[in-house]
């Protein structure tokens, strides 16, 4: 060729070195005899280190036990083989998923081996794992870890953080890539933090690391990060969380990155929606839908657990509460008012018990309280008095002021000393006596007897 153009061999070499695919040739014993330049990025080793090495040195055989058989088959076959996924072990010990296609040309006088074409497959692999996790209702933390790995794959190349709201507390929590600084993990809650702005406005934020607040800028510099991208999940009115990406490359997001981020936002929304739906189902299964208190099933399970656990002592208390005067209110003013009264009574009961106690509505206008770790009967007597007093106070419903009362039966037992039936029966009998003689009061039952032979807890 004239005019300074490279010869055919030189042109071919330049073309292969500029290719987006990793290409190399493996001989009949697995030795890499030729490779193009991109092999350095995939294997994390220099071109000279790769040449002369065996292909099996770069494959994680534990990740894919079929890898050895696949390589062996490709080396004895001929022509183009089906693509396979392998996990490549890079020079620094990190691993990357790669799609590998082999073309066996052992009889070709020039090639004399197997041509291998490989390209990173991390993003697609982890995206598939995210979808599987969503479909399989995997634990939230495991699914968020996969989203972080997608952010670290070949398209976005970022150390990522998923910020999300804890459904129980409402607090913002984070799931970060390993090694990020404390502030970079999303614990910096200043209005100047890109993720706070993104969640407040519903708009993505792209900020140079040097323009961040001093604390964040210092941590970013330590990690070699040039940019922080913050992509909100949800909008300013309904912020579900945020994807935070710390990038070393000195560039703003291009079209490809934005498409990838938009897809991640949609997946994150699905993850958060699934978690919200699952939490709602768990709450419904364990709580009374009217008052929000624990339901009958949870109360009896917790009581059984307390009776079975010696550490829940020295005594376990149960208070059985039945409202006085509720039926006339319900009949005269309707179920809507009656429901409002029950909700207010439930709120009042929950407000006067200890943090370790469990208040439950077990049906109609009947409530129970489980009190573990009771040192003496006086604790239960004081609680019963407070319950009666707080329920007795007038209840304002709209422009009406209503009054109901509460009768309480109290029973106490040591752990492992009696069954649920025996303890509940003691509290129920005490309540029956109060209802018959002293409505609006309470009574402490005598200590229940031991479990009779053959009487198993129900």
C-alpha cells in the first residue's frame, strides 16, 4: 500500500485491537498463542502475561462446573460453537461474567487452533438475576446487592449505592458497594448532597466530585472518583429512594448510560413496590385491620413463646379486657362510630403499656395484653388500674362525646409452669367475676396450677 497506509497484516492488527470484542487463539492444549489488545481489560493482565498462559487459568471452574467440559468439547469440535457464559478471574482477583463464543479451526494452516471471541456480560447477567430475584421474592437486601452490581458492570462502571426508605421506621437506608466511604454511602443528609436534591426534586443530579461539599469531595478524591450521579426512584412528591453512582471516568452520562439508568430506576421501583406489597401482606396477616394492634393469632403465638422460654420470666402476665357499655353505643350510633371507639380504645391501651408488652384485639370489643418479665404482681395491678382509667376517659367522635368502660381480668404464671389454656382461663374467670360484680374494675386471679399430666400447651 502507498501513501503511508499500513499493509494488510498491520491493518488487520489495528482493526482487531480496536474491536469491542476480546479475541484470542488457543492451541490444542489450551495455550493462548495470539490475542488482541482488549484482552488486557477483560483479563486484567498485560498482553504479554496473557500470551503463553493456559485458558483454564482465567476461568472460575467453581462458578461454572460445566466450563471444563465446554472447553474440552470446543477444542475437539470444528466450526462455530454456541455462546457460553463463563466467570473470568482477573489479574487482581476480581471476577467478571463474559459471553464466550469459540470457532474451532484446528485444520486451518494459519490459525491452527480455536479462535475465541469474548465480551463482558456482567450487566445483562445481573439484570437477569434482579428479575429472577423479583419473581422469586428474594430478600430485599440480596436484590439491592444485585442492583449495585449492575451499576458496577461494563455500561455504567460505577461504585453504586441504593438508597431506600425502611418501611417500618420511615428512615432512609443504604445498600452500598464495598469500600465506599461513610459519607459516600448516602449517610450525608445535607441538602447539598446530590441524592437529597434528586429525591426532593424528582430530577437526576450530575455533579463533579470536586464541586461536592468538603466531606464528600474528600472521600471521593480518596477513592479516585470524578463524578457523582444521583438518579431518583419515584418523584419529588413520592420519593421511593435513589441510585447513587460514583464514577472514576471524567465524563457526564451519555445516551447509553441514561438508558441503562432509566432501566435500573424502573427495576428499583418494582423492587420497592414488591417489598411494600409484601410488607402490607405481612402486616395484614399479623395485625387487626381495624385497630392496627396485633391480632389473635400473633397474641397466642407470642404467649406460647413466652411460656416456653425461661428467659421471659420470672413471671408472665396476661390481662383480658372487655369493654363496658360498648354495645349500646354501637347499636345506637352505628358501626362507624363503634369502629372509631374501638380504634381509640386500642390507641389508649397501647399508650399505657410497657415497650415490651403486646396489646392485641382478639375479637369484637375484647382486647388482651401480654406482659413478659413481670417481677411481681404489683406491676400487673398498676397496669390494670391505668388501663381502666384511660379507657374510662370521655371519647370525642366528631361533635359527640362518648363514654365506655373496661373490665379487666388479670392472671400471672411462671414460664413453663402451665399451658396457654390454663393461664387464659384464669384471666377469663377473673374478668367474668369483675363483669358480674364490679364493672369498670379489675381482679387478679390466683396463681394458675401446673400443667396436668398429658396436658400439652395448645
